[in-house]
C-alpha cells in the first residue's frame, strides 16, 4: 500500500492580487513534500458546527520553492469555497489541505520536450508550475505557451510570463477573445485549429502537449493538436467545467 | 484526523435541509451541470467499426456490433453520480444494457474475481466482480433521452454509479474477466483501487 495522503494545516503566508478578480494564496506547509508540476492539493474548510466542504486547487508554484505552495483562486459566483478563499481569508489564516495529488497531468524537465502548453483562463495555473519548474532548473527544453484570456487585464501571471519569456526562453503567445488594447499584436479570437497548428509548427508531431481550461477550449485544442500530427498519447488534458467551486 | 480543524469565518453553503443532503457523499457538493473530465483527446470511433466484447476468464468470449448491441434488452436507469473531483449530480437519466444482461451471454470461469473495463484511447479501470453484477453496473448509450455525447463517453460508456465516476469508463469497448486484480489507469496514478464515495475512497491509502 502506498502512503496515505494525510490532512495537514496550511497557513496563509501571502496573498497577491493577480488580476482584478484573481488572487494567489501562498500556503506554508509544515509537512511540505516536493510536488510534480501539474499536480493539485485538496482543500477542506470546516465550519463551527462541523459542516465541511472540499475542493481541488492546482499548484501554481514550482517544486524548487521549498516549504510552501501557491494556489490561484478565481471566485465563482454562487460558489462555496472560492468566494471564501477570495473574500474572507487573510494572511495568517489556517485551513486543512492534503496533497500533492495526480500522477498523469504532470511534466518534469527530465520528461523532455518540446513542450506545447495551451491554457484558457485559470487553466494556466498547473501549466505555470511547469513553466516555472523549467526555468528553476535551467532546462533548455523548447517550450511554447498558447494562452487564451478574455482581455489584457484578465491575463493571469502576466508579469511573470513576461519574465519567463525574457529570461528563460519560454515563448508565449497570447490570444484575447473579448477585447484587445490598441495596437495589440497577438491573436484576437478563440483558440482554433489554425492557431494551434501555427504555434505548434516548429514542434510538429514531436510536441508533448498539455492543455488546461474550460471544456470547449480543451476539446478544440486537443483535436487541433491531433490534427497537427501529435499522437493522442502525447496530448494530456485537464478540464475545468463550471463545477460550482 | 479525529477532531476537525475549524476554519475561521467559514460558514459554507448548505444543501436544502431534507431534500438532497442525505444523498450527497462526504466531501462532495451538488452540481446541476455535467462537468467533463478526461485525461486526453476525445476518441471518435466509427460505429461501423465499434464492437463490445466480454473476454478473459469466460468459456467463449461474447462480442456485439453496434447494431447488435442496440437490440439487447435495454433499461432506463436514474442514478446519482459522484466524481472524485468533488461534484455530485442527482437523478441522472440513462438508457443502456445492464451488465447482468451482458454477462448472461458468457459462461464465467470459476476463477473470475475482477473485471477490467477497457476503452478506446487505451483507458482501463478495474472493478471487483461483485461491484459489477446484481444491477449495479450498465453500459449506457443514451443520456437524458439523447445519444450519449462523445465528451461524456459516447457512443457508449460503462456506468457504475455506486463508485466514483472514473470507474464509469468512457468510450468503453469491453469487459475482461480476470483472477487477480490489476490496477487500471487512475488506480495506477495515485487514485484509490476501489473508489466508494460513501467511504471517501478517493486516493491510494484512503
């Protein structure tokens, strides 16, 4: 039997505003173990009367950062856990977590590449862990990220992505689906076959593909990657349906 | 952990008392939509090449084409389903063929103890035989009165509603009877071997 994943108490160490409605919480863990980029933690919140709720959150930070993890929260209207994490939680608060969890949607530098990452909205989180890990270990694996956001101001981790592009050779391609700033040079439509084919062009069928976002985006991007010649077993997906989190 | 750690300021959103609360397993919450979760691209199989097979520890394997499968005695099933990613959906309505009906077409070898469901795209999941029989599992090809959509596992998926939904293999193409348990796809990647939502058997070691 493998080890049991035990609940432990996480302490909120820092809170960072990523966009107008997305925050990153840095959680300090006494029983921290290195995760594999792409994995998640479960969070359990418990009310005074014993009522509790659980949700899963992808880890956005790289495993080279010891003792703590980042989770990134986009509050879902009428949700239960995400509005609490967004609204109520302050630095110093504590709640239960267990992880890291998930052994398929993961990438480590030793897995090689070339790496094609495709994200929609908060689907960037597990892919960011991969990109940060790639930079932290100084890997030279060619890597491209195609990232769909509604508008320029909705791009999560924008400054960090710029830094990864400038310092670490991650090639970042943004698409903005609802509005674009004046003089926008990037894509300006929903991700489609043509866009995936264009971004993946230098990699061709050799790409290792990770796709995370809403179902429609994931379906489109996965089909497009297959159409670009990438074998199905090299395409890994994680889908964020609107699950009322 | 015997004593629960209370989270400052957390109240939560309770389900309406009496209606659904006792149908929601621990750690789960109710959804009205039908989230899609799968590990890779959605396979699309030509129905002319589709077949469903029962093989392994049986005297003679059984196999059906799509047309033959559609002529097997079908039933409507209304079931609550729970996904390990924490959502539960009540009263989902399916049409399909009970695993009991399928297994009537083969003579089981007395050594058969476990079942591996296998799917297009290479997905597998393992189940103890007692969890598959006696009306507990079926192969569905309709959801809510319509052909089952590919992203939800169409043309046909296994449905084992009393276990977490990863056991309900999408794009299922057959059942293999085996003597010794073999972990399937998620069961090899840190998820629980059995997956009973009422016991919160989410991960390995739970």
